[in-house]
C-alpha cells in the first residue's frame, strides 16, 4: 500500500511465530483499529490512537522590533512528544508568501527548530527590514494555526526642516541627520549634493574621496555626515534620505577669504583699541590717585606745622611778643643817639625795612653785649 510504503516491518521471516507489525513515522491518518488474522479463523483487534500536536496558544500576538534586529515567532505543541505531520509558515500580508530559506526574500535569514525539537515549530528571522513587518501564520496539518503580527519600528528623522550652515574654506563641517529613536536602524541611507545634479556624497565619489565620514556603523541611528577640507565647490544644498521616504536638506555656504581677512583685521583693530582704552583708564586713575595723595599730605602737613607752632608757643609759658602790645617808636631812639658816635648808623642799618621794626630791633640785639643798656644810656636824660 502506498500509504505505508517504507514504514512497516514484519518479523515472521526470522521469527515465524512473531506476527507483530511495526509501523514507523506515524501520522494522524494511521490512527484507528488494526486486526491481525491467522488462518482466517483467528484474529485480534488493536486500536491505535494518535495523539496529534495541539498548539499551546492560538491567540494572535503582537511583537515590536527594530530594523536589523532578530525576532522569534512562537509556535509550539502542547505535548512536547507530539510531532505534527506538516508545518507551514507564511507571510499573510504579502499574499501568503511561504517563509523559508528557499524564498529569495528570506534566503539565509530564517531558521526552524523542529528537526531537533519536533514539538518546537517556532520561526527565527534575522536582519529584519521594514518589508518584514506584517502578519505571519503558523499552520499544522492544515487544521490549526496561530497568527503573529510583527511591527518594525522604522527610523524617523528627528528633524526635517532645512538648515543653513556657514563655514570657511579649509574647515570641516558636520551635516546633521539622525533618527528620533536611537534604537532604529534604517535599511538605506543616502547623502547627495543636490546642486551638482544629485551627486552621491561618499568616499567612492572622486570629488569627496578621503574627505567624508559616516558614523552609522558604530551608531546606527546617527546618519550625520562629516566633510573635511572644504572648498568652494562643496557649497550648496545637501540631502540626507532614508528608505527613499524621509529626507532633510542642509544648505552649506562658504565665506570668501577676503571676508575672512577683513574680519580678522577688524578683530585685531578692536583688540588694539580695547587695550589702549584700558591703559588710558589705568593712567588717569593712577594720576588722580597721586594728585589726591599729594594734596592730602600737603594739607595735613600745613595743619600739623601750625599746630606744632602754637603748641610750642604755649609750652614756653607766658611768653608774649612785647612789641605786639607796645607800639615802640624808633624815631626817638634814632634822634636821641649821640651824634658823635656811630651807634645810630649801626642801629639803623640793622633794621630790616621789610619787617616790623620792633622785630628787627629785637633780633639785632646781641645777647653777648649789653646793647640795650648802651641804647638806654644814650638816650636823652630828658626823654628818659
């Protein structure tokens, strides 16, 4: 019988009395009642029950993953000793496409475990892409099935508004482009120079060879582009595109060298003027402080001198300038001098015309002589 071909074995050839039957690779169709008859007058009936695989879960599930990740779509039998006759995985959203390594879309990316663990019918898909999202169905024996919906979180640009960046020739510039979710990994990323007819910006393009760098190998969500040694040809609009769905434009402008020189000169002049003003302020403050100090010291010295003089005069006791209270007239003294002597001339010559006569007389007296007595003696007795 075709149904049992290659699956049954008898033992009576070697052991004639052993009429047992061995059936291998049982299927659900094998279950039922079997009869062993001998000589058409004796028989024995044996009922075979096949415990078929029953899925442990049949309720639909949702799974969320990121591009580039791997996902395990679960599907198992309740009884781990059961083995379903047929198992099939298909992608419902793509018209029921079978999911296997024989299909070009999944080639080298899927793996089954039922060869070693017959009751484990789960499916592993690696290197997920946005095309992989959708509903997957696990069917056994064309009777039971379970659906699993796979959602792929694709990269969404954190910013899409056009930006302006200004640089100088010879500088480096970082053109920003990144995913909002740092766990996402876009399948395709493209940088192009819009103003040069959409020229791709990469080290494979001659004009950019050795001057550009991407960061998405180590940081998949960072799609920014670094361009070094900028030239005037580099200016223009750059576009970062992901999955040919989202993009951001960045306009790069380069300032001319003359403008750089002018700004440098202006900056140098401004610094020089600032230094000069600062020095002038310091000098003015220093001179003002010096003048104030001199005036202050002179005022204090004058007051101190006058105070010392007054203190000294008071310390001398009752000293008073006798000539201040007595207005002595020098006329009589001069007239009373003896004409035969030269005393009048001596006294007269000792007077200072620019000073008070009383002071001059007092100062001209020689303390070593008794000039006052001589003057007094020379006075006219009548005047005395």
